[in-house]
C-alpha cells in the first residue's frame, strides 16, 4: 500500500517551453501532496504544499507563477514548470500524505528528472 | 533558523557490520520524525518513524532512537548489506500541516 507514481520519469525540453509533471497516489486518497526539488548531492527542498480543491501554499522564494500546482482530486496533483530555463533543470519529487498506518507519513514518488536545454 | 542536520555526510561500513547514522534537530516542539532511504535516481523510501513520546522503535533490521534531551535522532541498521547502500535522510515534521524539514543526508557505502 501507499504507492505514489509520477509521470514522466524523465523529460528533456527546450528553454521557454512548459512542462507538466503528474503525481498520483495509486492506492489511497491523499489528503495532502507536496512538491520538492532536489539538486545533485543535496537534500530535498520543499517547494509547495498542495491540498485538494484549494490553492497551493508555496515556500518562501518559490515563484507560484513559475511553478503552477493543480490538485484536482484526492489522487492527482500536477506541477507545471512554465517557461522553463536551464536553471530549472533538477529532480522533482512529489509526496502524498494519507496512506499507510500513519496518516502523517509522506510517501514519495519516484521523481521526475527535468533537463532544460 | 530551525533545521535538521546530520553529523556525518558519508559513512563506509563492512558488509555484515552494524551501521549508525546520526541526526541532530533544533525544533524542540517537533513531535514526529521519519527516516528515509534514497537510492540513486529514485525517490525517498520510508524506512521507519517515531513519535516524540517514544525513545526507541524497532523495525526489520532497523532501529530508530530518539533522545529529546539533546535533540538527537539515530538510525541503526543491523547486519548491513550491499543493498543498504544509499543516502539516508532524517526528516522532522513541522507544524500541523504535515510539512517535513529534511536533514542534509548521509551517504552509506557498504563494502563487500
């Protein structure tokens, strides 16, 4: 139980284009989903918290117009990187909360590697 | 600011030995902690968690110890195997919304 998927797993795009990443909780309804980014050899940095049916809460320094988050249902959240630039290249990981024995535990997706040329 | 940190960025152990990964946290109000394992190119995998009303919790080959007096968390892995090689992160729950603050990570390398 508590499986989270992400799609795509890897994407290469040209500078200036937008990229959408999907995060799905496969076997549970996620009360909350989170989006992180991770640079090589570094820890996870929380970008935003997403609750179904409401606006996402962004961390300080994260541009909400740059990283659009939509949480359409209890099993799906999407992150759209708008007008991507090379500095947006990173490993984007989502997590979902609400599955497993403990409703507070975050279960992570496999991540999406974004490369902007 | 408040943060969760690790004492050792890298740890190399012999296969079969026990491993201990340490973590220091600074938010005394935190009541929930989680250890994650992250293999290269993958998302973090839940290992074990512990609440602040406990000092110790055991799982399969893993034990988490919590010392609230010195704000210290550790992960012990018994009979470490090559498959345990990964980066291990401790995470601390902050506030009521479930937000986690991650430590910097420790890379565990298991030598055969």
